[in-house]
C-alpha cells in the first residue's frame, strides 16, 4: 500500500461538485427534466411512494416563498454536498495501491451521475448519505436506533433500497462477529422490521387514479407544474406486475451483452481485489464457506436482479450497485477485517506501477467511457472531455454569446 489519496480525491470531488452545481442550476428549469419529475412527487393526493422529499420541497417553497423548482435546487445542492463530503471522509487517509485507485475512480461510481446528468441528484443520493452516515456509528444501541428510524425514512424516499439491505445486514454480522443465525435473528433482523412494514404498506397502497388526479391538479394550480415522467409513472406503474411488464419489450441479446461487459469492466478492479481478499475473522456467519470476498459480494448483489427486471434505468442500477459494493469492500478494508493477498496481486500491480502505463490505463478506463442511463442507451465516450466541453458550450451559448 503506497499512499493515501486525500489530495487527489479532494480535487476530484471539488471539480465534480462544481460541474454538478452548474448542471443542476441549468437543468432545474428544464420543463421535462427527469430528476425534477421525481422530486415533485408529494402527498397532496394522499400517501404515495417517494413523496416525502417532494412534500419537504413544497413546505420549503411555502416557508421561504420561493418557486418549487428553486426549493428543489437548493435541497439538491445540499444533499450533493453532503454526499461528496461523506465520500471524502470515508476514503480519507486510506492507504491504497494502484488497483484500488482504479476501483475508486471507475466511471460507474462518482463520475457517472455527472457524466449522465439525467441521473444527477436522483433520490438514491439520499440513500448513499444514509448508508455512509450509518458506517460512522460505532455503538450498538445507536446503530439499532438509526436503523429503526432512518431505514423506514430511506424506504419512503426510494423504496428499492430494500434490495440493498443485505449489505447492511452482512456489515452488522462482521462488526458484531456473529457466528450463527440465532444471534443474527436476535441482534440484527428485528431492527429491519419497521422498514419491511413500510415496504409492505407501499406495495399494498398504490396511489389511486382519483388521488393521482388530485396530485396533478395540486401541482398545476399551486406551482404550474405538470405531473410528468416519474410523477406520471405513479399511475401507469402502480402495481408490481406493471413494473415488470414495462421492461419485456426492451430485452435483447445486445442489451444483455452490453451490460455484461459494462459490469465486468466497470467492476473489474474491484472484482480483482475481492477475489484476492478474504475476511480475517474466523467462523464468521456467511463468510466461513468462502475463500475470498468475490462470491459474497455477488451474492449480496443478487437481489438487484429484481430491480433490473423492474426498471429500465440500468445505468443507474449499475451505479447504485457499485456504490454499495465499493463502500462495503473499503469499509472492511479500512477497519482491518480483510486479509489481502498482495503476492497474488503483484502481477497486476507490477504493470500498474509503471507510471506511463498507469496514466494511459487511468485516462482510458476512468475517463474514457460511461454507461448511458436507460437500458436501450449505448456506451458514452470520454466523459472526462465531454463534461467540461458541455459546460463551456453552455456558458458560451447562454452567457458569452461568442
């Protein structure tokens, strides 16, 4: 392990945050912006999934007498700042090698939402912050309280977070060094019950057509907003069957091959690290049958297959899956729960330690591509160039008029 990445990471995050704020400011006034369509969902027509953030935005708009979209923009910037700061403090002072650096700067992680601005500041960013905050808690009783109150809130914000609960559960197993299911059933699982009840309530109580119409009229009358895209999908995808059925016509061999390669390449450095790492706690439940960390991570990700089947934002699902995977791995690493076989990694590390070769690999791997948002989208090229180019182009067109 050569050095930490504090300086490089802080510059990287600052640059991405600056671009993010610029893009959010530009797109928050776009009438058909997909992010805004999700953030305007509220409880005006009664309870509905993903309505709590929209309701907060409505309150802020009334309280400060500002436009609803301005209220959304302020909250987006604040949660984005919280996320970037949380990432910095999470990775701060970690001693890494070049392969770890590639795993952190892969284009399916921090860079992705900035490269695909349609994904920028979507509601999963709240989930990321909640998860990172949870990992800072050390005392058992505070962890229990946190899960009882914050995880139901996470469900109300973005209910697919339930597919990533296995990461929470397994980290609890590691932290408390639990060796059997009886201990897990007694010490961990009860704290997840409130969240499961909220999920069941959401599934059993989709918004009705009449209530959706009330919501639409409220947005139109109060804020001159149309209930479109994500907001409109509350009506057309209100049942579980509708969630799956909407994806059937989009499947093809090309789609499956493309995303297989995106996952294989984007996760590649992390997969290599995981294959050459193992838990150093003996007789630990879930891990004792595995010789490395790769298969456990794949098993933890297996519920996400349901999410892929339910929604067509496959680029987002890859990004979210990678967030939980990389944070899971580095949490174990920095808390000394991992034993890494450095000798087995030497063949890869010896190549990467050549500065010229590493520079070329870093540019093409980390800055040379990114997945698009939806299932039908192809792979985008060179976000490291397109992000600043798009920014300067907007500035030139809107402000300089050159």
